[in-house]
C-alpha cells in the first residue's frame, strides 16, 4: 500500500512542479502510512528536501530513516537555499516559521504544507499558557491558500484559483526565466560604494534581490581589501567560492582588534539583522568603511530593531536598496502568498467580501511607503466589541494598522497579525 501511495504522491509532485517558479501544495492526508509515503515521495523527487514537524514520529515507522526536524529549526536555514520543504501546520499556523522557511525555497522548488480540515491551536501555546483560538486568522489563511496553493484532498488535486483565473492547464510548463547575472541597480550600488573613502553604509532589501551576490561580487574582485563577518556560517553560503576570502566571526574581531583601533580594510557584515545592535555598533567603530547587508522582514527577530535603531547608534553615510527580485519570477505563487499573509501586498480598495479581498492581491505590488501614507492622511477611529467586526472585514485598515505598529514599535512581529484578526 505504501508503494502505491508513494507512486501516487510522486505523480502529484511531478504535476505541480514548475521549473522557474515556486509552487505551494497543501496536502490533506490523514493516515500515518499516507504521510510516510508522502515523505518518501518528496525525498525521491527532491533528494535534499527538508521536513519540519513537531510530531516526533511523523512517519510512524520504526524502520523509517527520514530525518524530520522541529518547526523551530526553520529559522536556522535563513540565508540558505533549499530545494523543497515540507511543513506540518496541522496544529496551527506558525506564521514566522512559515515565512522564514518559505524565503529559502529556490526556483523550481516547492513548499508542501501538511494540513487538516480544521487547523489546531496548539501552536499558539508558544506565546500563551493556554491554546488561543484564532478563527478569523485561520479563515484569512484558508482563503489565501485557496488562491495560491494546489490542494490534495480526497485523492483529488485542486488547482489554485489564481491559475484558474489565468485559464492555464496545470500540465502546461512555464516559459524559461531569463536571469541576468547583474543588473543596473547592482552596478550602480557597486560603483557608488567603491567610490566612497569611508563611512557606514547599509544595503537592506527583501530576500532574493541579489544583496549577497553583490557583496560576494565586490569581495571577489579584491579579497585582500575586505573582511567578511556574519552571525553564523549559514549566512555566508554565497561567499564560500571566493578564493582568498577573509571571514572572521564577530567574537574573533572583538578579541583581535583593539576598541580604539580603526582598520583600513572594508568590513562587510552579512545578515546584520541577526546580530545584537551593540555588536554592530562595536564593529562599525573598528573599521573605516563598513557595509551592512541584511533582509529586514520582521519574521527574522531583530530586523525591525536594526532598521529603526541603528541610526541612533551609528551615523549612516548612505542607505542602498535593491527592489528587483532575482531569485524567482515576479508572479511566483509562493512569493505572492507570502506577501498577502505578511500584509506586504497593496490593497487598492476595500471589499465587503473577505474572499474577494484576498483575490484582489493576485497582481498586487509590494508597497514600501507605509509611513508616508500614514502620516499624510492620519485619521482616528475607535473600535470596541460592538464594531470590531468592521475592522476585521477591512483588510486595508488592518494592513495600515499593522504597518503603523511595525514602523513605530520595533518589537512588533509577524505573529501580531493573528492578534489583529482575533484579539485586537
């Protein structure tokens, strides 16, 4: 029976996979034998796939050699690239883990979500003593899933609504993605940075935009002029090929460089958002020229603290940014789903129907000017138990409220989205 199920699931993966974009597949399967067959099929199709679940015996077989990691381990893969990921969300939606691991999936890869009819609330006990029900957020998640994810249920593969709108057969293959090794924005940043004699510079952009590629490109041209540091080895994956690379752990730099010294080499700090702010301050004072490279999505811990607080500690000479995603297609389903779930997609108008609100995000562009929008048209509205449903039903207002909190309080994190839906 397992071999039969394994062959069936392998055919599903083959049908869903697209070579140039990242797909989402929600698998509603119940029996331990089916789950074990799915895991085996996934590893046959993607031999380097990662599996995450808080069920210690996900495959439920004594002779099973499949390696399954706890959900919290997803954070350890930030900065790396993965071929495919299975994420068990049957006990609730760990939005931070979801977004963290989704950012690592490469083009041609897949995020497989293990789901059930009604998602549980156990996951909420990461933050509460007792499980907290979040029915409104679960509804929002389910609608987003229907929009962008394939779904396997009752031995039927359902096509995402977004692909139905495009009248695309799920067997049709995507056109080739014409990736360019370097674009004008990267060349402009490189030329400007190399023309600077000293100072602290930042390159904060979304994942997949080519930040690390640019850093590696500059170091490769003159390895002796640069010292690279990062919070962990995973963060320097794109630099390992450089001959003569000078990598130093932050602690090693503190131990070997006097506090009052100022080295002539250029320091590049990768994944700066993962470092304590005080460490960044100390590092910047030890080098005449520093480039901090980081994503600052707020599911990564200190990202908001870095963006909001670093300028109070260190004078920033210039801030660079890359806006074009290079790692995958602009219409990538997984990216669109993540943008909707993290309130990064723009809402052009308010819909009375929640499902229509989610559908309106299919072709939305990411907005980065929330602070300006908020300050230019600030209005005050009061909500209590009598009218809170009006706020829940207006994703435009929820988005603005969330980004207001995000911009003004650096400890706001992605889990606060659930609280806005169910416990504002």
